[in-house]
């Protein structure tokens, strides 16, 4: 399993956690915690706003924030980060902005999972901008699936989760049939 956009990996067999480039240093944790506290203070008065702690940074989800207040919410935190941590990576997704002091993307996670499992082919499905790192890293014999609208480098597109489920069932049946 991989998390933090590829910066963390877990091995299910023994539950071992493997940060891609090591644990955060004391200085990185201190900077993360200070910036997260400042971001929390900036969003404190916005209805539905909160800061989501992350191992290597934090996120500003805005799905529960009134639509007319989302841009201002993100602008406040963007200004903080531009002034105090311009070296941090900024990622946007569906009603979320994430900030991290690590640069790994989901392509890093995919490469680790492929190597760790010995996979000869990968199927990756995603519905957000942050999934494009992984979709763009797929090679011949791999399958990338974009769930929903939006620009993509995926080779397959499905309208939503029900269509993805149908596609996976068809794929499983095809694989079973070819092994018989």
C-alpha cells in the first residue's frame, strides 16, 4: 500500500512502514507543524473549513466550505505558503489543495508497488488531477483509466464508479477465460 502521494509505503505482510526518502527530520516536522498551525488560524473563521494533517505537510479540503468562499480560503493559505514555504509542492484536486515538503507523486508509489510486487503490468484508475502523475507514468502493457471528465493521459475513460466496477468485472472474467 502507498500513501502521501508515494512518499510512504506499507508492506501488508508485516505492517512495516517505509518512507520513500526517510522519516521527516526534526526541522521538517517543526516547519510542518508551524505552517499547519498558521494555516489553521487563517481558516478558523470560515464555515466548514479545516486543515487536514499529513505526514509530509497538510491539506486544505474545501468540499464543506460554501462555494462562494472557497477561492478566498485557498488564496489565504496560498499566500502563507508562497511567503513562508515557496519550496513546498502544491497539488490541487477536487475541492482540496495539498502542500508538502516532499516532491513524490503517485508515479513514485506506482514504481515502488511495481518493483515490490514484481508486477509485469499495472491497472491504475483515478478520478482527480493528482492521479495524472501515475497515469502518465504507465508503460506498454499497462492500463490507465480516467474515472469521470477532465484532461487525462489515460488510455481508457469511464463515466463513474459504476462503470469502473463493470469494467473490472469484465476484465476479471476475460482473465479467467484466458487462463482456462
